[in-house]
């Protein structure tokens, strides 16, 4: 083991995150927000699907695929919000 690797490994802290007891209400609110966001995401997919059916009858089916992409991207961000924040903290 060389001197540089010994110094760098001894300086880097390894904290273990602990949720304080006072954060119970905040975590409940975050769980509710996440659940409501995912339910609204499913509702958004259903609405886009209905719009696709209506536009297909009119002959304009290609425009709603972009809306479906945005709804799916929103669902991915909502579902992965914890991992996204954990990557930056």
C-alpha cells in the first residue's frame, strides 16, 4: 500500500444517514405526494390513450405520441425522485 492511497482512504468519511424522529410527518407527506403523483400519471396515460383513439378516427394520430412521452417521463421522474435526490446528496 502506498502513501497516497493510505491518506485518501483515511480521510474520506463514510456517514450513515439516520432519519430523525421528528421527520415522521414529513415522510408521510412525501409518501402521499408520491402516491398521488403516480395515480395522476396513470390517469394521464389513460387520458392520452383516449385522445389517441379520438385523433385516430380523425386521421391525426401522430401528435399524441409526444404527449404520451411527456406523461411517461413525468412518471419516471416521480417514481425515481428518491434515487435522483440521493445521487446529488
